C-alpha cells in the first residue's frame, strides 16, 4: 500500500508549471514525427534524448512520455487517411480505416480512433497502477517457448482474417513473407542466408521500410496509375458530424473496445512481442468473433476500434517489464530505458521502493499525452479528411516523397530506400492480382521472433520445452482453437464462398465494396 500513497503527491507534482507546457511540446513533436512514415517512436525519442541532458528530470520525463504517447494515434491518422502508416503497429488500422476514407467517411474512422486512444490510455493506466506492484510475477512467467507460441498465435490469425476462395494466393503470400524473414544472418549459428554477398542484407530486411513500401509507396503507384480522387464516394460528410459519429461508435461497439484493450494490456507486458503483433492479434480476434466477418477490409468500424484500443493500451502495460526489470517490451521502450538511465532513474526491482513518484509521473504523463493528442487530432483531423478530395495524381508524388524520406531517415541508409521501392512495386502488383497484403505483413512481423524463440527453446530446453510449461501449453491450445474456428465448416460461408472469390484484406480497388458501414 506504500506505493499507492504516492498517487496524490505525484499528481500534484505533475501539474506544477511548466510541466503541462513540456507535455504539450512533447505531444506536438510526437504528432509531427508520428504522421511521417518511418519516423515513429524510436526516432523521435532518440532525437529528444540529447535535449534532456540539461533539463529538470521531471520536465524531461513529461516531455519524453508526451512525445511517446502521441505516436500511436498520429501514426494511425496517416494510416487511415492516406494508407501511409506512421509506424508498424498502425498498419492494422489501415485495413478498414483506409477503405472508410475512400468511401468519404475518413472523419468517422478518425473519431473512432481518437476516442479509442483516450479510453485505452485511461483504462490501461488504471490497470497499470493496480498491477504494477505485482507485475513481476507475470513478466517472469514468460520465456522462449511462450514467445514462440505468441508469435505462432499471430501467424495463425491469417487463417481467421482471410476468406475462402483465394486460398492458394494466401499460402503463396505467407511463404513469401517467411522466406523474406530468413534473409540475413541466422540468429543462432550466424551463417548468412540469401544475402548474395550484399552487406546490407546481412542484417536482414528491416520491417519499417518494408511496410512503408508495401503500403505507402504501393499506394502512391496505384494512385498515379488510376487517377481520380481518393474518396470514391461523392456523398461527403461534414468533418464535425463524421468525427462525432466515430466517437459514438466506440461506445456502440464497447465489447470490441474492451477485448482489444485487454489484448493490448496482456501482450504489452511480454517483452519482445511488439506493438505490431499486438494490433494484428486484436484485429484478427475481432474478425473471428464478428457475426459479419465479410465486412472487414471494406470499411468496418470495429476493424478500427480493435487495433486502436490495443495499440494505445500496450504502452501502459509495457512499462511493467521496462520499469521493474529494465527489460524493454518493444523498441520505443528500449530508447526510453536509455533516456531514464541518463536522467538518473535506474529501472529495476528497487525502483518501486526508491522512486515511486517517477513511476506515477510516467503513468500520468501517458494518460495526459493521449488526451492532448486526441484533442489536437479531433480539432484538426476533420480538416485533414479533406485530403480525400484531392486528386490522386497530386497526392501520389507527395506520398512517394514522404515515404522515401521516411525510409532513409530511419537508419540513413540507401538500402532502406531500395527496400521501400521494391516492396512498393510488390505491393502494387499484389493489389492488381488480388494477393492479400495481410498475409505478407504478419510473417514479416512474427517470422524473426518465431525462428529465434524456437531455436532458443530447442537449445536450452529441448523440444519438450514447448509442452512442459503451462503457459506455453495454454497458448498452443489457443492456436489450435483459432485454427479450428477458422476452418470449421459453416453452411453460410459455403453459400457465400460460391459467389465470392476474393479475400477480405488486401484486395484490389476493383473489388465490390458493400456499404455495410455502421452508422
């Protein structure tokens, strides 16, 4: 109970000026970087870290957390409006957010995204405050077998969010994605694979430029070829009414929000899983539990709410391994860990006893940052939806240029630019021939984690390691249930399968887009 006694004093310290000012500055910088492809959380935190050297530690923490809290929502804004995810976890929000924008309902998706972010941050932070003192038991329960099973669960989502009909296209795409993850050095033996003597390929294909190419560059090429306007629907909505309807939709689909929030909270505590896998799992679970899975990928608002709630709750629970053990839960947390160390805050088991105020300060800054970010985006997002009325041939070179700059700025390597361009062409070709992009994205995200965790388990525990640990067995049973549910015969699906030969996700612009959008 000693930890909870610091809540009120820390809250008072947080609101002392100039704390709110530093929070606002951090949020603005986070929004700026978050909307640019490739310049997500790790980059903005790395750029801000040198600025904290001469700052007051409290002000520095508030600014850094403010910037980090703005990344998920601002990245999703670009994903929804332009199919240009600001960072990897925002990809899942584009699956249904971008089709809504193409139908003239971008404000609806933006409103749902912003409200999901606010609620997820608040609920996630409350959960974090409650379980932080006992969180070490959860973190220590996971090891190599559990990481492998979590990655396998992410890969199994392909069976759920893909539809019957184009099964061979889906399989080909999955195999291609797994083959791409094998490029580079073997994580255990160190031997090189598929590098062809190219030094850049020795470290493998970076997921961020690959996603930038697959979605942003690919979309720019498609815009240039097709022409016309981004929004296919001429029935425009006022930006205000569209955003308000989107905010209401979160409460109308509150069960979807809660499930996404719980998935984000649980998976955020597991080091190495990452935000991208979290949002994919949340999206797949929503498709699986929906009474109308055929609507997803065509503009279903639940397909925005679920990944957004997971994306914005994962950061709160991600502080548990980061602060308690100094083990970053994902890349942003790794950079934050270094920043906290520089500021004289040493994460570890003793932090709870020695610096409870700093922990609570981080929680407050995370909630406030999400609220401020959502407020800014709600005020400006409606006007940004007007981008959907701009000519595609005018938008295409802008998106392409931003994508190339983002890919290069990631590591300042030309190799990343080449990857973005190659994957852009690949994404365009996949769209033209109806190959589902999601079947390529998931292997790219989980392939490396699966391989590394599998090898580490076999070396340290043997094959029996997968079947002797309770959590690993439980996750394996979940995977089997997912696959059983996905392939279980269903009369309704059989009838629909006779009339459709497309996948829910990653289809072409020539697909029939039903108007099954929640109003």
